[in-house]
């Protein structure tokens, strides 16, 4: 649903910008959250017995110790933060590429973002079709590397159709990396720590992205958007290589957990092929 919306939304926005301007897009975007509020209000959560309350700072401290004290969780969260901070801000530079590099307009921007959503949708469908968690660790490396290579190649492209194809590849790599990380984390964390670990997961993605956008905007103004995207892609690839070097350690740490859960068969974990 999320990536389907990312596919349709930019296409509609590109048309609306051309017809009515950016302000109308923001207005409709704001009004669309009314549907979200209605959907949330319709959710009925069954009553559960409350547990003894834990102090906020105590719970946060326990979550930090658990998440960053266990190597597999720590490395996955750090890799997510690297990709989100240095790679995801490519989106804030898309209007400049569409207008100044590819010499297009709102329609070009809509096409680029729709292709990114299409690639992400394909990646999500691929992961949903998998029957086992086995191999997802390496897909974090593949997805991160593919994403970094795609945005570097995109920065050098001057042809709209090629840039659109590269956006499709970048979207595929991005969702493969994020969803694989999410799946492994959700599988191996303890039940009473799940909420706190997933809050760190959200922080690694959404909390670092604004900082990356600020950095990308500043660097783009100083050295140009092309070189900014090249640097971002190189850092994403470097992060993937560092994560690949940690895979043996990650595999050793989570093998006992997955054996207890009966995942992957003898000797196999979610980080193996």
C-alpha cells in the first residue's frame, strides 16, 4: 500500500502542479490526512491487562542497552542511519535535477518520483513473495550497494528515460535494504523490547533524514547537486561494504536465536544465502 501510493502520488502531483501550482498540492495533501484520522478512529483495540508501569527514562535506558549492546541490532540500525542520512535526501534534490539537469518541469519530476515508487513496489512484492528469512542479511548489503550505485549513475545521466530507469533501480535497492532490516529486527528481538527497538528503527530512518536533507542542501549549494549525489552514493556503498564485513559476527550472534525458533534449518540464519 505504501509503495503503491508512492507510485501514484507523484504522478498526480506532477499534473496538479502544472495545472494549479504547488500550493494546491500542499492543500490537498493536508486534507488527505482526514482519511487517515478516520481510519485510525475505526480501529478497535481489545482490552489487555495492564503491566506495572515502567518509568520513561528507565525504559529508554533498557532499550538503549539492549539495542546497542547486541551487535546484530546495532549494526543494522547504524546501516539504516547511514543510508537514511546520506542516501535518502536525494529526494530533496530531485526538483533541481528535473529542472536544471534534465531541462524538464513538474511532469519530469513526477515521472522520476513515480519511477522510484515503482522500483520500491517491485522490491516490496519480491520480499513479500519470499518464504524464508534466510538470505536477508546479504540483501541488506545488495540493496544498499545497488541504491548507492544507482544514485551515482543518476547524477551523471542527462537523458530523461535513463534517469527514470535509474530511479526505478534506486527505489528497488532502497526498499530491499529497509524491509530486509525491518524483517530481521522484528524476528530476533525479544517481545518486551520490540516496541523500543522499532522506535530506534524509526529514528534511524526518519530522525536522520532531515539532517541529511540539510546537509545535502548545504553541500548542493556549495559544490553542486551532481557532486553532492556522487558523494552520497559513495558513502552508501562504503556503509554497505562495512556492513558486509560484519556479517560473520552478526551470523554468529543470531544463530542461537534462530535455532531456538527453528528458522533456516541446521546452521542457517537470516544472514546467510
